[in-house]
């Protein structure tokens, strides 16, 4: 109970009502009565929690620090401005907690899934080129390919942690979005259901899924250490697509009313006679683009331009990518 309440309030810097806390705790624990949540908050209002208003609680800063949920004081955020773009160095959860409500018109992002593969133990195995989560793909046409993490090895506990991360992120994101704001999140076929469920529980509406048709090097492999014995078997299908989950903050009234007031609520059409479609043909990121930005999961600009353009139905507003690093 304690850890669940602390986890919920750590993602709500403005505080939350007992009803909100109870609903979130019940999602985390499966079962929890409103009376038990209310009693725990009251009994610990002097140590763990701070009652800011009638029935509204926040987590005390000392408690957040003790649980490792609040970072130590950091120097002022560094930012870089280029044209109409602003890049900010900082923690996205902390930054979201400091933003004004209804200030972001769309989110387009490729979030981290590094629960296991970036731990010190797995990084050591990666550098040795043997064992662990990372798969070292064979060279193709003489070109050395980048290592790929195997998401199939994630344990139930890892998946629960992933769900909690996106649940907390969705809750932190919701207040700063304007009604009708689109949220487009890159994922993969093995984990998209976890991310989608968490964002729906956070209060966002699922609006579909955008399919990026692209040949990848994931899947299609023969059984490990038994390639010759089972040469006609693939453990998994070769992945030929990438899911981009589409969500939206609930609109106010009708779509036309929301468009007039907030400039959001739909997707920008490709042309007068052509709507935006949920399947986009793409290709792997070109080497010239990787030379500019050698990120391990870099997406091609030709694809990203289509997604970003569609996210603002009237071509107006602020687009946020909280995981640019």
C-alpha cells in the first residue's frame, strides 16, 4: 500500500484527490479499498504525505528523496534554440510537472524501453559480445550491423515495471496537453500492448495504430545453438513493420468545437482529397542521416515528417518530444 501510494503521488506534483489516488492504487495492486487508502494517507500525513487541501495530498519532498523518486538539486536546465525548435536538457517528469496546463498541442516520441539492456551487467556482456540480452547480428553485404536487444527475455516483473513507467508518464503528461492533443508513441510488436494499456489507464483515448512498413533485422532467426538441426524453423517471424500507437486527450464537446478553441482533435490530411492513412511505407534510416545523428534507434526524416505534420490538424501549436536524448 505504502509503495503504491508513493509511486502514484510521485507522478503528480500538483497533488491528487483521495479518489484519484485510490483508483491508481487499485490499478497497481489489483485490490484496494477507498477506506484503507484514506486511512493510510491520514495516518502518515505528518511523515510521508502533505495534505494541501480538503482531500488533496502530495508527497513530501523528504519522502520523495528517501524513495529515490526526487532527484537531488540540479543546476538550471540548459537549453538550445534553433529556429522554432527548443531543446532542453533535463528529466522529462520534472519538466512536465513545471509546465502550465493545456500548453502542449501534440506529442510525437520514441520512448526508452531500456529496462534491462542498459544495466551495467548487460552492458558488460554487450561489450564482450557474448551472452545477455543483446543479440549481435551477423554482417550483411559486408556491413557490420548494430546490436539489437531481445525483448523476448523480459520477465513478468520487467513488463510490470514497463507498465508502471508508462502509466506514470501518461498521468504526468495529461495535464499539460490541450483537449484533443494527439500522442504518437513508437513501439514494437512485442511491447506495444503493455504501453497501450498503460496509457489508456492514464486517461488517454486510444485512436488507432500507425503502421510503419519497414524491413527490420528482428526475428526470423533459427533456434539458438541448433541452426543446422532445425534449419527450416524460425523462432519468430521476421518483423516487417513497426507500430506507432496513436492516442488523444479527450476532447471538449464536438470535434469542430475543439478545433475552433484548441486547434486540435483530429489529424491533418495529406491533401484535400486524401486523408492521413494508418499505413506508411518506409525504409531503414540512411547512413547519411546516421552520420549526422548516430542514435541507436534513429528514425528516417522522411517518415518522421509525415507523422509530425499529421499530429497538428491545423498546422498550429507546440509539439513535444519528451525523450529526445
